C-alpha cells in the first residue's frame, strides 16, 4: 500500500452522453451545465478542495470544447492533462495512456460527468486502511434495476456484481458510483491499447484472481446525471442546496442569485429559487418562477413566463412566450407567443417560431426550426 501523500486523479470524460440527447447533440456530457457551469468544473473544484491537484482526463466527443474551456487547469486550481481517444478504449482502457502519470502510487478515478460532493479525503483514507488493490464508492438506491450493483461480504470485501438486476433478483441495493481508488498493480489488468472496462473486465478479473477489493458507502450526495430527468433533478438539487456546489453570481435576495452585468427591469415577478447568469436581460412584465436556472447572456422579454425550467447560455424567451418544466439548449430562440410544455427538451441553436407549440415530452433536435402554428410532438417532428 502506497503512502498517504497527495494522489493523482483520472477523470473518465470520453463518453457520448447518448441518454442526455438532444442536450448532448452539440455538447460533450462533461460540459453539460449544472448551475450554469460544466459538471466537470464542479468535479475539479471538489478534487481541489480535497488536495487533489494533478488531474488527467481522456477525451473523445467534442474534445476541443473541453480543452478550450479548461485549458491546462490552472484557472481552476489544478494541473490538467488530456489524452484524445480517436477510438474509444473503455472506462479502464483510457487510463493506460496515463500509466506513467498514475502508476507509481495510489490514484483516484472518477466519472467526469457525475455530480457529487463526496468526502474524497475520507474515501482515500478508507481505501488505504483496507489494504486492497481497489475501493469502490457505492450508494444505496431505491431501485437497483436502474444501476450496476455491487455485492459484498460482512467485511466490505467485494464478492460479486449484478448489472441492472430486477428488484426480485437483486442481491444488493448498492450501486457503483463510478468513483474508485486504485493501487498501481491494477494496471496489470489493463492491456495497452485494448478496450477495457472497469466493471466488465477489470473487476471480474480481480475477483477471479482472489485479489481483495472493497466498497465504501457514500453517505453524501451523488447523481450520475445519466438521463434527462436525473439532469433536471441534479440542477434543482444544487439550486436547493442539497449538494455542496459553488453557486455563481451574487445572492441578491433569499435563494435568488444574479450574475454580473444582468439587468432585471422593474415589474418583473421573481419567485425563488432562481439563478440568473451573467449578462442577461429580463424585461418588465416577465415572470420567473423557481426552481429556475437561466444561463449567461439570456434574454427574457416582456410577458414571458418561465417556470420550473432550465435555460442554457444565450437562449431567448420571446414576448408572451410560455415555458414550463422544459430544458432549452444553448442559443435556443423561442419567439413571441410560443409555448414549450412540461418535460420538453430543445437542442442547441433551435428556433421556435411565433405561436408554435412544443408538446410535453418532446425532444427537438439541435438546429431545428419549429414553424409558426406547428405542434411539435415527442419525436421532435411537427
């Protein structure tokens, strides 16, 4: 077991985020915003708070956007390096490129697109006490059929896994959170250049060889941001303070945060909790009803009503438009009198014409145009 000094971390950031589509149509999942900041940014803040400042990330989908936003990590208090995977190498295979960076001491691995305020210091301490080659953070869940679950003995040693078992077949209700601590010898189980997955390849091989590894129960917040509903929940949980994150902007009233340069005209109805990004304009007569998150550079025109929704950077809600319980991607324009209903999701750079309707549950492709008078259904067609 390596010493208790600073550890390096590897963020798994190469996934496609298909279950978040159309939000990920033009955006990699680690760049999907929580409280108007990429989810990966919140992870870097978490790592830094726990003294982890040497970080690596694998990239594949829209990699330039991640690199251009985070750079070398210095603006976020870390030293960040990357490896671009032209072909996906799997959750564990991607670590091989950082073998020299990670491979001489205990190291940390995290999903680059999960939301948590886990006590990483306590996690690493528990790993070192265990004496095992790996420790997996696990979280008790109500429905194990939605997750890969981990089975362990009375001493916390892993004895098996089940992939999304039915409630009746589940031997555990502890899901794998994608947060791991490893010893360097784990690289013995990762073939260079091969597609290797932690859950499907490495962990079964450790079990087969009788190598001890253990679970650590995560008592703090965790959300895999695995689908549209979990993404919505994660944002609103953060807005309501259920997960410890840095909220951008200034709290100008109880649970109302406003970014720099934002103008709110007189006669606006504001019902907390609301987060307004920087450089926004909210015109007189608009109604903002929380929980509500509006990104940077957005415009809400007079008479528009926004309620219980998420509005990414650069989006516009036109005069007398109605948006309730929906999610708008970047630079979406909703023209005057248009309505976007509950659970609708509109991809980046789309335009909803005057008086058009986006029906409840609809999924609108990026760069779509919904014509005047049209009704867009669940398949995104009108």
